[in-house]
C-alpha cells in the first residue's frame, strides 16, 4: 500500500474502496451477508436463552432439540456442541452459538436441522473424529479440576460416541466396566486408549494385542477378562 | 672327474651304482624272517648312512660345484631318496614294514613289552627320509588303526565299567599314548594320537558317561567323589563341549535338588535348619569346584545362578535367612572365635546376595534386630555391627541407616538413663526403670496399645517422661507397653522365692495379685486395659505352660474363657531361681502376620517405583514404554524385582497426576512434564 494512501485515510475503512481487489470485494460481500445472518443467529439465540443468565441452559437446549425433532440425548447434539466448541455441558454461550451456527451456515431452526446430516459426516471423518472423541470426554467433566468420569456415565458416553462404529467392542467393554471392581472412574488416558484399541486391535481374537506394550492397564485387564470368557 | 667335465658321468654312475646296490639290499631285507625283519632293515639303514657319509665326503667337490649348477639332487639327499624309493617303497617291504610296526604297537597296547629302541630307530629313519614319508608310510595308518582300536576298546569298557572306572581307563590310555610318542614316535604325532583317544574314548561316550546310572556325574556329585570328578573334569576339558556338558548337568541337578529343598514342607518347619541346609549345600559344591573343577569360574557362575534360581522360588527365603541370622546373633555364635564369626556372617551375606527381594529381608531383619536389641539378647555387639557394615557395603547407606539408628538409640538411651538417675538420687531404692527411647522412623512401626501400669511403675514412668521432655523439647513420647520386659521378685506359698523375667503385660497382671487373691478374666481386663488377644496370650503363658505356671486357672482348660478365675500358684516350683516367662523371641510369622508384612512391603515398593520412574524420566525427558520398564527394573534390582504390571500402574498414576504425559502421535512414548 502507498504511504500516502494510508496517511490520507487514517482510519480503517469498512466500505470497499474503488481500488480494492476482487477478493476483497467478495470478502466484504460475504461479510455483508454475514451481518444479516448474524442478526438472525443472535435472534435465534435469544429465543432459547434463559432471561437472567443470558445463556442457553438445559431447558433451552431441550426446547431447541424438540424444535429440531431430535432427542436431546442424541449424539448429534454432542456433535453440535463440538462444532460450537462449547465448554460447559448443558449450556451454550452466545459466542459458542455464533461460532457453531456460522460455521454450519444455519440461521434458522430448519437450516440447523438440515445441517445435521452434513455435520455428522464431517465429524465421522477420521481426522475430525479423534478430536470429537477427545472433546466428548472433556465436555463431560462438569466440576472444576475434575479429571475422571464415573463408570456409569462413561458407559453411556461410549455407547453414544462409539456405538455406531464399534458396536461389539463397546458392548463388551461396557459389560466389563460394569462387572469389574478395580476402577471406579475412567481418566482421559484410558478413554483415548480405548479408541486406539478399537482401531488397532483385531476383535474378538485380540491376536495382535500385547500387554507388555504401553496399553493402559485397564485394557490389559479387559482383554484378559474377554479371553477368559471365551475359553 | 668333475674338473674334467665328466660330472654327468660321475653323477649318473653314482645313481646307477647306488640303485643296484640298494636293490640287493632290499632283497636281503625281504628275506629276513619274522622278527628279524626290522633289525635287518635297521642294520642296513645304518650301513647305508655310513656309506652315504663316506660317499659324500669323497664326492664333496661334485656336491659343491657340479650339483648346484645342474640343479641335481645333492648326494646325501640323493642317497635318502634312493633308499626311500628302493627299500621303503619297494612293494614287498612297504606293506610289511607298516604291518610290523602296527603289530608291535598293538602288542604293546595289549600289555606286551616290545623293543622300543628298535622302534625308535625305525621311526627316526622314516623321519629322516622326510616328514611326508613318516606321515604317509606310518602315521596316517597308525592313526586309523588306533582309532579303530580305541573305538572297540571304549565300546567294550562302556558296557562293563562304571563311570569312574571307565574314566580311569581312559586316562591311562591317554597317558600311555603320550608316553609312546615320547619314547619312539615323532613329537608331531602327540596331538594327533591324543585327539584320537579323546574322540573315541571320551567324546563319543560323553553323554552316556555323564548319565550313567548309579555312577554318573550326579552320583559323583552326591557322594563327593572328588578324585573321580577331578578326573572327569581334566578329561572332558580336552574335548569340545565336554565341560559344557558337565556344567549343564550339574546346573540342572543343583536346581532340581534346590527346588525340592525349598518347597519341601518338612524342611520349612525349622527356618534355621532350612538355612543351614542351604549353606551346607553351598559349601559342598564350593568344595567340589575347588578340589575337582580347578576353581573354574564358569562352574562358580553356574553354581551361583542355580542358587539364585531356587532360593527365590520360596517367597519366605528372606524371612528365614533373617531368622537364621537372628538365632546366630542371639545364641548360636556364643563362644565362637572372631574369625569364625566373620566366616559365618560372610556366608550369610552370600545367601543374601542371591535374594531378589532384598527389601523383604530388610523388613524382617529390622523386626528381628529390634527384638534382639530390646530384650538385650545379643551375643556380641561386634558381630551385630560387623553384619551391618557388610550390608552397607553390599547395598549402600540407605539400606542400613535406619538399622544404625537403632543402635544409636540404644546407646543414647543408656546415657539418658544415667542422667535420669543422677538427677533423681531419691529413686535409688525403688524399682529400677530402664527406658529405651526409640526414634519412630528407625524402628519397625508398632501400634501402641492401652495398658495400665501398676502405680509404682506409672509414677516412675511419669518422672522419666518429665525428665526427658525437660531436656528435649518438641518431642512426643508414647510408651510401647507391648515391647517391654520386667524382672520381678516373687515369693510363693511355701516361701520359695524366684525372680521372674516377664513381659510388661505379664508384669501388670501379676502385680494385681499383690492386692487380690483371686481375680477373674474380666477383672484383669478392666484393671489392665490390655487388648483382649494380647491379654489372653499373656495369661496363657503364665497359667497353662508347664514350668512357667506361676498362676493357677480355674477351669484348667488351655483356652482362656471370659469367666475363668486366676490365682497365684502357691505350689509353683522351678529348679532355677530366675525363671523366664516372657515371649519376646523372634519367631517364624504366622500366616496372617506374613500376609500383613507382604502387604506392607508391596505398599513400600510403590513409592520406590514411582521415584525411579520420575528419576529416569527427568533425565531422559522422553522415553518409550519398553525402555522405561527395563530401566526401572534395572534401577530397583538391588532391592527387589519390579513387576512390569506394577510399573505400568505407577506410570498411569503419574500420568493422572500430571507428572508424565503420553505423546499424542506415538502412544508408546512418555514425556516428562516439568
């Protein structure tokens, strides 16, 4: 840019100037469209938000779900939270709402509903799925400084997140978790380990599983339990 | 003639003449009958040599001038070659010579005496004719025939001899052959013939000999047959893998007998016996290795690894070794010279080194040492300290610092007592109190239980507490009534006086009878507040044990019931004035006690494993799973064998507490989080 030009204008200009590039034009055109979208997005937000906290709370989410005709325990809601990078389970902030809906190009409930299948596909892409899987665990840590999740909740989460992809592994692992006594909670390391386990280990023979490697101990015990059951 | 250029004619003339002459000689040799054959040959050879000498002298000029220039064979050599070709290699002589020689050797081998001088000369002749003549015309067939001979002989012997005898025979044959070479064969044959004997007599039958029933290696080991073993060692060393085989069989035998020893329930009843048996076994094999196996290091190593193997098969070995030491230090070493004490302690250390779970030993040793120190029952302070020094040398300062602390406490307590009585001269007439002040960290942890001391004692104890806390601020004292002893003077019904050595608990109970003739269990329990199980054991030891029954119980059953009544046993007698009733001696642990100790050991290991992991990760920053396991195991080896699963558990715990993290892409890799 020429020095004189910047000195002349001084302040940042929101309106496109005559000598801007085509890319700039496009960008500003889309940002114009976004402002309208943004308004609708915000409006939608406030229609579900709690008056006093100005956040969408569990009640609001439930309302949203019923409007979208999706059960509030459906995994797609979790995926939505992921897309929003929502921090607190059961709550959406304005920023998170904006982030999610903007990315999904949805500014009405209908559009949002229609965006869900696409979102599902996106999440299921291997590169995204690990991130989503990891997010799912963090999302359930409700207390501050909480590092682990109780067995009951983990079982539900596993079913929700991995059930479609690894039905058998999840079913058996859940059974194991419910019957064993060594572990009362699951930590992140074990959680991530299980996903790796499902991907890498041949099931149900576990022929390529080696307990001497760095698998979390709970999985060593799980495999032992499975093999004992099978014999 | 040479000068006149007739060298050719001279030379060829020489050849022709000599050749025809030799042919005649050959005939005469052939004609020689039987035994005279060799003699004739030898005589003619002698003659030939002499003649050759002369001829050479005469034809010296030719030798020096004509021959080099024409590159013809020099005279002497020519003479040799012609002899070889016409005599030795002549059809009739060649075979006969060989057969004669071999026959003689066979005769000698079967015990006859032969003319060695003549043999030597003939052999020398062959050597003079050239090494290849010796080898081709004699040595090679000789070796073949010998091999056959020894093959047959060894087969015969092995069927009828036992191992020891066979080895003697083999040794004899070996020596014979070596002697034979010295006497009449060429030196180059020594290794070759001994190899033949070694192969045929030893190598081919090695396994059969070792495994021979009733006389093989194992029997020799069991019966300490030093000479036979030594012979076997020397002979088998000569053949490939000979010593290896001996070592293998010895190792598996030691491991097997050792395993039986440590798993035999009969043997395990008496820990001291058990350990003594181990030491005896070690001594036995040390002797064998020294006397028969030439102190061979590889055998020493095999012995060590075998011991290490089976000693650790029994999880109670550390406890038993500690009990053995305890017995020795309490009374076993009484009257033993200083040198012998050192020898025994060194042997104990040797067993200690074999232990994989040295931390278990440490725990028991501490318990037993505490009992010894507190009951004053150690035979020699020097011996105790000597062992501590040895343990320190072996395991480092960490291992023994607490043990040394215990000794220090004992010494300090002595000084404290002097100070106490010095500052309280008025107490001189009353009961004598001896207090050992134990620093909590150094001594094995004991929960302190309730116990009401008799008035006289509690007053005294309070005075001591005040005195001590007066000179040591910031400390807390708690009386360990379950560890004390008392000497009390008692007068029984018929006036018999005795001095009783009892435990503190027992003292509390007995003192009650100064104020009452009859007490039932409940009353005793209330008055003393001693925990029920301890109280019952205490009462049992005073009312139900023959020779120690200073109390009488109604009913006379072995068990203590809640309603039992107790009286002083006025009829108590003992031929000793001093009667010992207390039970503070170290004993083999009961099953529940053992479980408890084992649990404590496992608990103690957890922080040690974690510390090792953190240490390693701190210096390496990141490391993969298998390497961590290997490094941690190595670091902890001197104390105990770390379990890989346990290490994994600790790693996961450290991850949870954010000391370590797993690498995101390579889940086998761990990283240290500063």
